[in-house]
C-alpha cells in the first residue's frame, strides 16, 4: 500500500491541455499582524486520463510521481459538476 499522500480539493480553472487540468486550491490563512483571515490561492496541474473534467468542476486531487515538468498531481474524483 502507498504512503499517505496529500489530498486537495479545488476548482478546475483550465482544461485546455490534453489529459491535463489546472486546479485552483483556496485556503484561509490568519494574517500574523492584522489577525484577519486572508484567502490564499495556488494552482496545481493534475492528470485527467479520460478528459472528464470541465472548467468550474469541483475536484479532488492527490499527489503522485512526476508525470511531466510541472504535473505532479492526479485526479481522484469529481465532487461537483459545473452548472
């Protein structure tokens, strides 16, 4: 069995590449001085072997071995389809 891998949930912001999606993950971080919560965003490229995802879908991705120069994540499931 594989080691515990990081799982992230985010929204697909691009599905232009073949078998590749770009997922934007948003998290809340407390500002050290202002004590206010700030949204931090980061984009991850993930492997979508069947080209199932479309822009706006909410998906879960998991860490994997390097698949290309910038792609190190794999699609686990589509949580919610875009409207």
